[in-house]
C-alpha cells in the first residue's frame, strides 16, 4: 500500500464578508490544489480546537479577524501548544499573529514604520499633524480604526489602542513571501480603494525594505505579507506585517504568477511537515 499522506486541517471562514475580497473563492482554489499533496478538510476557526486532534497539522488561512472569536482562538493556540500540533503559519511569529504591539517596538527602534505610540506621555514623539489614526492593539481589517483631530487624541489613549500620525500617502503596496522567498507584489494606486490591486514591479530598494521585516520576524516557514505605504517624501513605511492569515489577492495575478505561488506554498508546506516530523497517518 502507498504510504499514508499527512492529514491537514485547513482553517478558514469561507463566509466572512471581507470588503473587496472573496475569502471563500481564494481558499476553495487553494485547497483544490493542496489536495494533490495532503489529505485535507476545512473548518471554521471556531471549530479548530475541537477538531485538530484528528489531524497531523493545521493550516490557518483566511480565518478572519481574531477579535470576532478571541476565546476560540486562544483555546486553539493553547491546545496546539499543549499537544505539539504543527501549525502553519507557526504561532511563534512576531508580527500580527501576536497583535500589533510590534509596531511600538519597531517604531522605538527607528525602523521604517509609521511612528507609533500607546501612551499619552509619548504623543510628543509623533510628528505634529492635524489628524491621528487610533487603532486597537489587537485590531485587524480596520475594525475599530478611527481618524481623529489632534485635540481629541489624548483622551483616547487608554493602553488598548495604538496612535499614529495620519499620513497622506501616495499608495499602499504589499509584498508577498513564502518562507523567506519573495513571490510577487501588488499595489493599490488609488488610496481610497485599498483592495483594487494591480501588479507592482518592486525596485531593489523596495525588496530590501520588505526583506528587512521578513528577516526580523525569524519565521522559517509560512506565508507573510508586508504591507507598506509610500509616504509623501517617497519613503516606504511599514503599515503591518501580516503573519497570521494574510489574504493573498490571487485573483489579481495572471495564471503564471498564480501557479508559481501555489507551487511555492505546496513546497513550503511539505518542508514544514517534514521539519516537524509529520509523515502522515
């Protein structure tokens, strides 16, 4: 008999109403291709903790903002850690998988990130501006994000939010990586239409910028998306490092680029399973 294939639980919220994105379509496509390599079943993130014991590994993909199911997510993390279940992306990331506190660390270290603080006494560290962005420390998908005038921001800094200057950027651009390998870049030429993406040809400086954050994150396996904005002075500034469940916008790619990504992800998943001792059944 042929050797048993790895059994993988694929976590996704196919019905999540994402603005400008179709989570379900992307994960239906990806799972149709990954089935060539592993035995695979899909589940909602609320069910992952209860179902994971029947599988060799878990892949977390378009599972939506954790705030919508924080208790279930915490239970999943605890159970995976206790059982030693391999999770792809690994839950050891330093980016969004652990909340947005890393923006404070990177800002304090002088890295090319939108300046960020979380205490009223630190507001003076931000560039003076007429408007500020206030976002939840554990936020995602712009949930809870507010743009407020300067005279209102101090009253909102309560320890649970991050504060950044409002930047009138030229556009947002995202760099997509599998493991530490760059795959493609997409950008939104119209700032008011974040998810109307087009292919972007990065410069060497752009890639150096993105790779700097991939290296900082120290994840050996997984999919990461480096989101940045082009500031008025032409500099790229990090918006977020998505290392939990980055939407991939595969529908914005041509067939060649899409197939190349699928091949890279499948190879990465095989390496990850091998590295964690998963051989199937």
